[in-house]
C-alpha cells in the first residue's frame, strides 16, 4: 500500500504531488529561474561537456535552429527561459537605460593605459550583471538586458574618414591589441568557472568602411597587411585575452563573406588560434550573403554556408531556414549540433541554466549601477583621455579667478555629443558649460552663447535652459505609444533635452513602446518675438501653449524640427504641454528649443565677447555627423563617413570671426576622428582634443582648463593635413596609411600630446671617458 500524506482532510499520493509540481515547473519558468534540478544540464555538479550534451540531445531540430538566432525563444517543456544574445558595452552598458558612460573607445585609447581600461571593463561588467539581475526580477529578458556583450571593436582605424573609427582603439595594431586584451579580460572576469559576461571582439577581420557599401563590399589585401595589421588585435584578444566570442563582419574578404569565410573562421580562428568559443554574425550579415553579395541565391544555402564555415549564431532571422537546409541536404543536423553546442556551453559558463540559488554574481544588485566608484572612474578615464594639442604663450591653464569668460560653440552646452555612439544613459552628467560654471570663482562672469550651429547657417536653436522655467517640469510616462490609459510613472525634470539611444526612458517601459506628457511653465528672461520649437525623432509630438495647440509634428524614422513664432514678455508665465509618442526606439529623442540668442542679437553677443578675458570655444564634430550607416548626406559627411577632414565650414568661419576680437581663444575640439585643422593650429593659441569623453565631460574638461589636472593623453592616430594625403577610402592596402607607412608631413603625429609640465634638456654627461666592452656607465 502506498504511503499517504494527510492534509486538510484530503489525501494525495507522493506520485500525484510530484506530477503536480513537475507540471507547475514546466509551465511557469519563463519569467523565473529554476529552483530545483530537473535535468542533468541544470546540475552544477556535472562537468560542462556532460551538461551541454544532455541539453543538446533533448532538442528537436526546430528547437535547435531557433536557439541559433539572437532572439532565442523559451523552451517551456525544458524550463528554459528565452535569451537575447544582443547586448552592447562599448564604453559602458549601452541601450539599457541608466548606466555609467565612460569615454568613447577612441578616447580610452588616448589614455595609453591598459590597466585603467581593464578597470573600466571590470566596472562595466559589474554593472551589466547588476542590470541583468534587476531585469530578471522584473521578468524582463529583452535585447540589451543580457550578458553576451558585442564589444570591443578592435578594427584598425586605417582611414580617418570612417565614421565608426570612434569605436576603435586607433590605427596601431600593438596599441589596439593591448587595449583590446585589457578590455576583454576586464569584461569576462577571473572567476575559474563562470564568465561575468562574455566579450565579443568585432568585426572580424578586415573591416573599416565605407559605411555606404558595407553589405556588398569586397576587401582585398596582401598577406603581409592581413597578418601585420588586421589580425594581430584579434589574435591577441583570442589567445591572450581568451575572449569566448567573436563577431564576423558584413563585407567580403578576398571574395568570401566574412561571415562564411573558411579562411577566417576555420583555418585561422579555430585551427591556428585554437578558438573554442562561438562566432556570431553581425546583424543581417547572413542575409547579405545571398541578398547583396550574391554568393548563393537562397537563404537556405546562405545559412548552410555560414554554419559550415563556423558561424554559430545569426543576428537576424536567416537561420530559421536551416530546417529546410537539412531537408535539402545542404547541411547535416550533426553540423548544426556542432555550432549549437558552443552556444549552449556559453550559456552554461554564464550560469544561465543553474538553479537560482547557484547562479553566480547574484551579489551585484542595484547599488552597483552608477555607483560612486564608477562615476569617479569615469571622471579619471575622461581626464586621462584628453589630449593637449597646442598651448601657446601659456594660454592654459586659465586662472579660476578670471574676471570674465565667454563659453561658446555648438557643443558647449550639448549634453549628448559626449556620449559617442553605442552609449548608455547616465543620470548624472555635466555639459562643458556646467563644468566650467562649477569650477570658477563665484565672482567670475560667464557669458554663454551657442554662436553657431554644428554644420548649417540655419536658425540657431538652443535647448530651453533650466533657468527659463518656473519650477520643475512634470513628466508622465505611459506604457504605450498613444498616451492611453493612466501614467505608469511620474517624475520631475529641469529641462526637456532627451536622447534615449535604443533604450526606454525608465526600466518599466519597453523601447519604442512608450509616450510621455510633459507639463510645465515657461518664464522667459527677455521680451520679444521668439521661435519656440521642438527637435524630435523616432515618433510624433504635439505642443500646447496656454492651452492652445501651436505645433504638431511627426518624424517616424527620421528627424523633425518645427517651430512657431510667439511674442513673449520678460518674467511672464506661459503654461505648456508637450506630448511625445515614440514608435522607433533607435531614433527616440525630444528637445524643447528656441532661438533666444538670435532675439538678443549678434551685436549683444559680440559686446559680451569683447568684455571677456578669454574665449572657450567648444566645437568640432559629433555622433550626429559620424557613426554607423547613418541617413545623412551633407557637405563633408556621407552615411556616417567623412568626405573631407576639415572642420565644418560654418564653424571654421565663426572661429575666424572670434579671432578678429583679439581675445585669446581656447578651442575645445570634439570628435571621434582626426580633423585637418590647419588654420586653427596656426591661428589659435590653445587646442584641446577631448573626443567623446562620456558623462564626466564637464568636470574632466574643466579640471584641465583650470589646471587641476595635467593633460596626459596621447593621440592613437595620425592627424593628416588634407584628405589629398590619403589613398582611396576603399583601398585596404596599408601603403601610405598611418604612422607606419605614411611618409608625408602631418599636422599631429601618432603618439603626440602635450602637458603643462616644462622640460629642460642639458648636455648629457658620461661618468667615464673610456668604456670597456662589458662595462656599465651612468649618463646624467
């Protein structure tokens, strides 16, 4: 007779209870970790090989194929939750809401400090684990909430025209290798069993623009350039850094798609370097094989070709055709198993199949997100990244007791440029203007003007600043794109100037599926007719002033800028509502702007400038102009790449105008690549190259401007005098490129960087007049 359990006057057999809890487990694990071990692949006492084989043998072909795509669905019958492989951490956890933002990679390279970069990567991975743990508690497993990081970018910045060069560590294979290894080790951690996160060096291997044809371009090099320039950093991050993942590139190399290259993925990566991890395609790269490269005619053939060559994970949906590929005999299930097993091992080594109480790194909670230590590290890294290019007549450092200073330029009060691309959203950042205000004496007068646009002669709009509002702005957030229902969250804001970069404004919302209602009161400090406008992208908006709708606009996938003329009276209050509905997370941004500066007039601006003791001009280029496959084609820029190396013409002419005032000018130059600033170098007394310095931009730049930190950054790339000095962009041969092969005159050489320290060299003295073959002698 079976043993019985009596409870609440009901009798259940042990078998019934076991059956009940088994069903409960199988149907309720999608949004929670497994509490008990039900299958060998969840048993942490077994070795990884045994666990991986157990799970592999339990899957159907359709389930296997689904797990080889970036959005890997849940397998309820095995208690396996969904997982999204696509996550970014180039210089901070990206596109996942609030996170510490460090200097863009090119700025980190300018520190020439691998130990510092290791600390940065370690801090990033800690924050990534904390955000992952937080997301799991919320039942979220979305893109950018996982642990497989598609960073670092270790392509060689061979040509300054490439818009994504900002993501790299510069033009030198050795420096890139050192920085890449430090970053990979910092991300993955040193736990003997589990990865903190998995690093993914990209884009393997011969890839660096142009952006406009990256899906169809075929790169050619000789063997020497391949092995001495393009491969060393990848080899170092795999063999020394032990990266467990690598991302293939979009383009072809020597006729083969980089995502289906037997030479790159098998002969070199696995055979020569003994790589044991997995390969992920860049997003849509398998699709490119048949659609744009036209190597094979169908998705079934392209998918089979990629897997057979060694591409294990498809960012995209092409691998869904692998079931049909097997049926057609294009690939065997055993070959699919080989790739999938690598992915399973990766998830085991991240602890993703462990019971909840055995999951690693649970100690990282919300307190590790934007911690004080991370903020301080971001500041230190930003300081070390800044390069002093010129300092004539000791223009720098500026005295903190300076009587009057003009801070001017399109990037002086811009709180977005300094984040670069692939950025997180720090909740605590300062613009250059704000950093300067915090640094100087309270007796110092600061005049701020935007002065000029970044690239056009259009109306000069600037964000309505915090001092032009009566009190705070109320922001109401909705969990849909239609402002329907009740707000799920409310907060107060000091201004409306937001760019979310693929993320949602708060973690309880989904990217691209939110709307916001801003309510506040404007209180201008001037009278006159002003253009009040909205700069918006990724959705639509409506602006109401004193209850009347004055603007309505929609951008969809582009950018939208509209304004309306209103007459304002100084200190009069104007109530407003701005309703924003987001439909495209990649483009989501909203700014309330006006042309207040133009209302006051150019004469007013020049009068204030002439009263100043020094001018700090903050300009250059920004991620709005250079970046990844961008929808932009204007003078000097095409699809995110550069078509010349000059400072935008409108800024160049404005600097000439400022020069005519006779006031000393400090040019704080922004950008992720080299600029041919020949006139500026000859005519301006001081130039600081600050790259995209991250959330600590304001404080770091102010520290250097006013002498609290001695600049120590060094250029990780060559600054040429003209685009005419360069070979054609699409020529991947290294002859005539970088400091290693360019023999012409340059503006600033690789490794260049000044400091405030003065050095004196005297005639060397040798302690001995005669030195034997094995003798030692001191030189002083």
